[in-house]
C-alpha cells in the first residue's frame, strides 16, 4: 500500500472510474498505464497552480466529469499535499489545480518565477480514489 489512501489494485469492473480506466486494472504509481499519465504546467493567477494540458484533460479527466470534485495533489519533497476543489470551469476553459501550497512547492524547487510564456512542465499520474475524490501524483 502507498500513501494515506491505502491504494490497492482495483479491478476495472468494480471501479467507479470504469470509463477512465477503460477496463484495465490500476492502483499504485507503478501500476498506472499511459492512459492515466497527465502533463501539467505551472500556472499563475490570483494564486499558483498546475494547469492540465488539453490532451490530458480530454483523455483522463473528461470521463470523470460529473463525478470528480476534489483532487489531492502529491508534490514530491513537499510536506503539505494540498486538496484542490475543481471549479466548474475546470471542465471547459480553466483546467487548473489551484493552491498556495503548489506555489510554495514551485518556489522551493526554483521553478518560480519562470520566464514569460515558459512555465515549468511536470509529468503526473491520476490515481483513482473513491467517489468524488482522486489523487494526482507529480513525478520527481
């Protein structure tokens, strides 16, 4: 088991995210297939955050629309793992996970501030949680 969720291998037929996992078993970070990989980039607005690229949002998150409401962001080397509530516009025009803790993590890594129009990019994996929640684990 990994993380505080106690992730275990989930058979797709019992998975609440069956449309997203496309019938494939999944569970821990080493069991995720490329279908659950997510590309993120730094985002700065009223607070800091991570923006989901268009392809990842379409492929990974849109099948969860109407179910997924909150995402826990696991930031490597950071003590606080923030929960982000998805805004209604996440599904249309603003696919960002927003949290001051994400900004602190980017500063700690030396990724913030970034050059104009060149935000840092990160790879991550969506790990199924339960019901309205999930976990996005950012790779080191």
